[in-house]
């Protein structure tokens, strides 16, 4: 966005829509660039013709195109009236220590993406009583241009790869890859015990656990449960007491990997929330969470794959060493589609579409029945299954490639 005219507060302002705002709704444009202007004011300006795009009247829902000229009323014309505007929240300047932390955790940076290695114990976003978080550090990366934006999250005690979009345009691009499930995420975890099947798929729907304020999830095989699938593979084992596993979430439910591993009887070490005392090993093994986002592979806006790995936090690396594990043994990533035929891929796509429709239906039903459910003591909180695992055959590994030219694309544009 470039502003063509801005002088006195009673002067009409003009902005040229930039490439990062291509296709964005008018109301979203205001939220990005003039956040002090409330939606009620935007609607009033549009209704009275005070907002113009290339000289034409527009509505808040209309989408903008690169190069269009947006005319906006004077800067102080939205002050009058109740609820029409909101104050701009001023961010506190970062301390020297925060600037150093932000710089030290960067794994990769380019004009579209910033990839960091999130430390365990640092929340991704702020909340009630949470004042130190990744979102609060993003000003350190905004020396020039717009403020970077989060496009996905990691739990507070989970460490590892976290992608931050450097521009609004790349934020929209990466968000679509995450929501479309084309991004490949690989986690390492240390879990209690050893699964009887060393490699498999956990297919258990999840829902929010009643009475927890949405802070805890549970397995729920009723219609309220949302589809959730996770792949796991045992990398190495320490007798029968613990094992090191590789995990891949095929869906993106809250706490999905943690709930799934606890549901099959092998909670992640350090995860007392879902594993209770069973999640802690005897001896000198750390009681911290042993869940690490090891690797992320996602399409970059320039068309090449972005492939980033994050080194383990100290406590996790120490635990692996104490148990006699070698980090080099984990450098392997199964390809979920590698052994699938074209017909099987079509079936998987249909299943994904069916799950999506079920999710939307469940959301609508949940909103309609929320009030009634709260007052109906006969409604059971849901059934927690012990574990629905399907044994999988060996998968073909993918090389540890970094950001570079994309390979030839297969049927229907799949890489």
C-alpha cells in the first residue's frame, strides 16, 4: 500500500492497493492499514459514498485489486458517533533482552517468511496472564515494511519450527497451505512405554472436554467429535519403559498429538495434563514436555519448497542421550502418499471432503444446541475410545532437501 495524499486532518486521503492486498475485502484492508477505524464507521462511509475505489462506490465486502486507488475520508471524520472508532493499541518497545531472543531463534528468513525455533515454555500468543509470547516479539522482525504475522501455532510447552509470514500477502498464501493440509509437519516425541505396533495411524475424533473452558480435549466418537488422524513411527526404544517416536498430524486439532498418544496408552513424557503420573519417567529424565516440531515442509510463494528443521531443546537432547538414543537415527520422513495408487489418492481426497462437510455440519449443530446442552443433564460428555490404530506398511523415505527448485508435479498438481 502506498499513500498518495495525506496532509491536514480535513483532507481526503488516497491509497494505492499493493500486491500484498490483492483480493482482500475492503473491511479487511482497513483492519490492516487503518485499524483505528471501526466496522460501523467503514459501513457508514461506504453507505454514504465517502469511500471510493477508482471513483466508484463500494461496500465493505467488496474485494480490492492491485493498483486500484482507494479514497478515504479525512482522518478525524470518524471520531464522532458512538462505537464508530477504536483507539490504536500502542505496543511497548522491546527490551534489549527480547531483541536478542528474537534474533537468536531465527532459523530461516527471506522476504516472505521467517522461520523460528520456538523455545519450550514460550507461548505463541498472549492471553489471560500471559505477557511473554512469540507474537510480542514480532516487532523485532519489522524493521522495514509491515509487521510479520503468525499463520499457525505451537502449544506453550512444545518447542520447534514455527513459521511467521513476513507480509500480509505471504500470510494469506501460507494460511491456505495450512488449511488445505498441504504443509507437512514432523514432530519428535519421547513417550512412556512402547506401542505394540511400531508404525501406524491413530484415527480418533476429538472434542473439547466439558467443564474445562475449552482448555482440554478428549476423544469423542459421537457426532460432536471432529475427525483427527495422526501417523506415528517408533524410531528407537529403551526397553519397555519409553520410546522415541516420530509423529505427523494429518489434521490440525488442538492438542491432537498429545491426546492421541495418551489415548493409545503412551502419553508424551512430561505431559501431565493428558498422561497424569504415567507421563513421567523415573530417574533423571526431565519432567518437561518432550514434544518438538522437528521439521516443516511447505510451498513457498516463489513456487519452491521451503524445508526447515529445528534442533532439539537442551532437555530433550539430554533425555535422548541418557536413554542411549542417537539423533541421527531420526533423520527420516515417511511419505504418507508414497505407497498410494491413483485410485487410493482419489479415495483419500473424497474422505477429506467428507470430513470437511462433517466438520461444518457439526459446527452448525453445536451452535444451535449449545444452550439446550448446558441445561440437559442427560447428555453424556462423550465416549473416549481406547485407540483406533491401523497397521501400516513401510514407507519410502524422502531426502532431507532444503529450499530449492520444486520437482515435477504429479497428477492433479500434487508434488
